[in-house]
């Protein structure tokens, strides 16, 4: 049924990233059921089987009581956020089965609670962290020019890796100070960039013109051709190690950009437009650290207890 579901998702114009996420969860779930001799037909899968799988995604699955031998089902412990994503994906899959008439016994997840995801703000980079990252690629080699431009874009726009890796040469509008991005749902966003980011991009584009694969439409290049999202992630991790900055990952730049914007007094509506979000709830999520600091400062000034 996973193949049929994939066709349905494609016909609904769901993004490739969303389809990939659904399919990954589906395959992991099927492997888990098969390896643990649980029902694999759509009508026989029950809430207890889904709960067992979700528990395995939270705590791992092991072939021995000492938890030294991984289970052949390949289910590894992951974060509560990822476990919650598996919960959403499985719920969507069985919802589709019910709507298609493939499952006659109702939705099995009516009483399956979602994994709890604690609302902890993501640590943001300090200005010193960002300076150290840029210093790590401050040379004049092709890789240094490319990596500096990528890091500048991440710092300036908080762009998702999927949008960053998907940039074409034609998407760079330097004279206008804009980057044309295709969002997850297929919408187009024009993200503004500052003068330093534009300068870094210009330096990279000049170096790119001498690259053996310069004729490629893709903006980012590696020695073998296109510099993919995987390559960009690995580069970010490597530059973090070189800079001595702990916990560097691409999405942390998105939180940092939102935090810096709100800390500087930027408009929440403007940030929503720049980041490509469709609701202010996302602004509140990503700008939470700055909001907390403003609330603490306000309390220090207005503390009700200080009046007594």
C-alpha cells in the first residue's frame, strides 16, 4: 500500500520532502511489524502495535536485554520530535487507508497518544560563534568562497537547507538583493539578502565561473558536480568543528536569525514573510528565546513584587 499512497501524495502535489518523510516512516513501521511477527495487513494492525513501534522510536529496539545488540528491525532511538513525526505520518497513512476503503475496521490511532515533545527553546548562536564559523572559511579557495556564501545566507536569511540546496544560478538576483526560493509546498519566496551576503555570493559566482562544472544550472558545486543538501549539511558540521563551535547544525541558523530579528525589534509580520512562514505561531516558536529575554527584562523593570 505504500506505493499506492505515494502515488496519492504525488497526485495531491505534496512536496518531495513530505513524501520522503511519509515513506521513510512507512518502511520503518512495516519492517518493525515484520521483524516482531506482528500483523502486517492493513485491517489487522491495531493501536497496541503502533504504540510498540512509537516506544521503539523513542527508546530504541534491542535483540538482547543488555541493549548491546540492535534489533534487526533497525528501529533506533530518536528525539521526541522525530517520534512525534512518525506518529503524525502513521496517522496520515491510516487516515488515507480509511478514506480509500482499504481499511474496514476504523482508524487504529483514535486512542494512541502522541509522544510528548517538550517545548524547550533551541540554543542560538552568539555573534562570536558566527564570527568563528566565518573565520574558518575565510580563505580564497573555491571551497572557502562557496562555504562563506552558504554560511552568510544561513546567517542572513535562516533559509531551510532544502531551499538553499535547490537554488539555481537563475535564482540569484544580486542587483535586487534577492534570492528566489521554492518552498516546501511549491510556493515561491523572494528572500532579501544584505550587502555582505551579496558580496560573498558575488565572490563565489566569480570563482564558480572557473569550475569544471560551471555549465550546470545548480548554484552550488562540489568537485563532482552538484553540491547537494547532504553535502551542505556535512560542510556545516565540518566548519563547526574547525571553528570550535559546539552543536552546529543547519536549522540552528534559522532559530538564530529569528532570534536576532526579534531582539533587534523587527516586525513579527515581516519575519513571517522573510522566512516563508504562513502563521505567526511559527514566529513565536522560532523567536521564543528573544521573547523570553524581553519578558525577563520587562519583569525586571515592572516587577509587581518590587512595589511591596
